[in-house]
C-alpha cells in the first residue's frame, strides 16, 4: 500500500506566479484534505474534498482553490503567490463513505510539498 | 472551534514513561480527542483518539478526565524515535483538524 503521495517534493516560485500541487490518497480512501504548515507552526486546514466537491473550508482566501478527480486524487492551486505562501503543504486522506463516517476515520498524511516563494 | 492548551516542550529519558498533558475546557459533547504526532521532516501521523473512555493501542494510551476537560497521552517507554511534536486536537470524526503548536518532546539516550 503506497499511502498518501504528493508531488512535487519541493518547488520554488516567484511572487505573482501560480502553482499546482498534487496528491494521491491512500488506497481505498475517498476524502482529501489540504493543510498549510508555516515554519515552526502547526498545520492549518485549507479545505477538504469529498465526491469532487469542497466539503469544508478553512480561513484561506479565494486564491487557494482545489479540485478532486473521479479517482479521488486532488490538486491544490494557489494563484498570485505571495511571500507568505511559503510553507509545507500537506495532503491528508480519509474514508467518509456516503457522507457519514461509519466508524472513526483517522487521517493519513503525506510527506508534503515544500513551496518557496521568492 | 474548541481550543486546546499544551506545554511547549517536554523532555524524557529513553525507556522512561512520558505523560503529555492537554487541557480542553471548552470541549463539546461530540468532540473526539485526537492525538497526532509529527516526526522531523514528515507529515503528521495518527497516534490515538478517544471520546469518553480511556483508550490503549500499540503506540500509546489515552487517559481522559471524567469531565473531559483534560486528557493525557501516555507513552509507556519512550524511545529515541518518539522524539516529535505531539498535537492534541478536538473535533468531530472526519472534520478538519485544528492543530495548535503542540508539545515538542525530546528524548535523551
């Protein structure tokens, strides 16, 4: 079982550019959440996707958008990059099924994508 | 969102038990208590969770106060590999996880 995979591992962009990060969930999982982790801080929730729809959203501007594909993989897009967007971006997957958790569903995190904005 | 309070850092010697406290006085009736940890240069990983009763698994034990306003993560015998940031998080099952700054655990040989 490959677990949660993310690509790329590292990325360097300049201010104003756009970036797309990718995530493949753990096999059998249908829900993907994205988190931003600044240096020295805990991860901050960006949004969660289930059934190709945004299910929940944290306190992030519209520059942050996402997508979930029929195979449950997901993308995080960030437009008009700012220096403050430099962070580790984490993807987590879990199993929801029919919109209601049948049992406790721990979230499995990927290793993250390190984004540096210059 | 309910808030948790944890010490910034703790230290332990290898093979000693470690008790990591967490206060959550505003916990709601439907909030699970989740513990995740983040090893250096890795994404967070699940440790344990509970709702009302104490819980044990192969990694740790979770002791929950009777009023649910505090809990303690117990590592029975710390190893060097347990050095990590430990996060105590409240929330419903598959809801967003609201991480604080956690407790950085150092383990000395």
